[in-house]
C-alpha cells in the first residue's frame, strides 16, 4: 500500500507541476486544430497482459521520469496537463475496494477540496478492477483523475489518468474512452 500511495503521489505531483506551468503553449483549440477524439496507438505492457489505446496527442515519457526498473510507465501530452501513469506494484492481499478507500483517504489529506465522483467495481473482460474517479485541485487548477486498480499476476496494477477539468463532462468522457479501450489478460 505504501508503494501505491507513493506512486499516486507522483501522479498528483505531476498534476501540480502541470498546474504551475503557466506555459504559453497554444492549445489545439487556440491554434485552430480540431482535437481528435480518436485513439492513437495501442500500448501493450506486462508481456501483453495489459493493453489500452493512447490518445493521439499523448506519447511515451517513461524514460524522462524514472527508469523501466521501477515498473512505472508515463504517457503525456506536450504540455504535461494530460497524463496516464501505469504502475506495477508489489503483491497485496488487500481487496481492491479497501485499496480504493485508502487512496481516497490519502488524497483527502493532500486535497481537502477533493470531490469523489465514482468509487466502483468494474469488470473488464472477466477481470475485476476498481475505478476511483475524482476531481482534484492544486494551485487554483482542477483536474479529472481516474484511477484504475487491479491485480495482474498477483501484483497490484495502478493506472491513473489525469486530465484538465475545465470542462468536467469532457474530461470524464475522454477518461471513459481511454478506460473502455483497456484489456487485461
């Protein structure tokens, strides 16, 4: 559990840094380009046991944050405001709903304004997972956070999607599109 909290903390740190960016990088809407709702390439991890489609505006940033040895994979857009972090942790006997509750408690200590939207069990092709959706705040910025918890080969799998929540409904829809491409074997 300690590793789960550490890695989710890394995800929240990434969100916080993106919120502090104050970059003048034009968004797709400002530059006149239409944002694509289509999925880009398929990401395959854990020897093919985990697959999902990466949005076209996101790319692999894993080598820039840590090493492959720490079992953390990071994907983000050029601004760092949209990110997907996948972590393979240690084996755990705790149930997924208990882990999600602990995650919520940890996030509440960091963000008293945390808004929990969903904390539910989901089924992905026969694999039981837990989905924890929330709206997190840092430095006046808000982000949509979807955390998927599961067990693969007895190890804890954590997948966190962080998206800007200027438009909560759009962020939620985009997160769901990514989650709906998820396959676990």
